[in-house]
C-alpha cells in the first residue's frame, strides 16, 4: 500500500506516506527491515523532485529508516 501511495501524483499524499514510513520504521525497527529494503529504492527516486518540502521529507524519512536497517 505504501508503494502505491509513494507513486501518487499528489504531493501531499507523498509527504504523508513518507511520514508514515518514517514512523513505522522508527516504531517497528528490526521487524520492519524487510519492508524498508523493498521501499528504499522508490524513496531514493523521489530525490529527483524539485519541491523543497518534499525533499526535506525524503531526507527525514531516510534518516528514520536507519533505525530499521543495518549498514551491512
């Protein structure tokens, strides 16, 4: 479901889904690592956007994802 929301054309939907993803990864930590690995490529593609609010939320989401995934 989150993958579908991240590919939406509405910027507000994307921002809310990034916040949801960040909070899930912070809350579930290691139990959410498999989902984060499959979604991180979609989140990285969002760096192509030119809107600053969206870019700020993408960086915040990636910081939150670090709680779930080890660097290995």
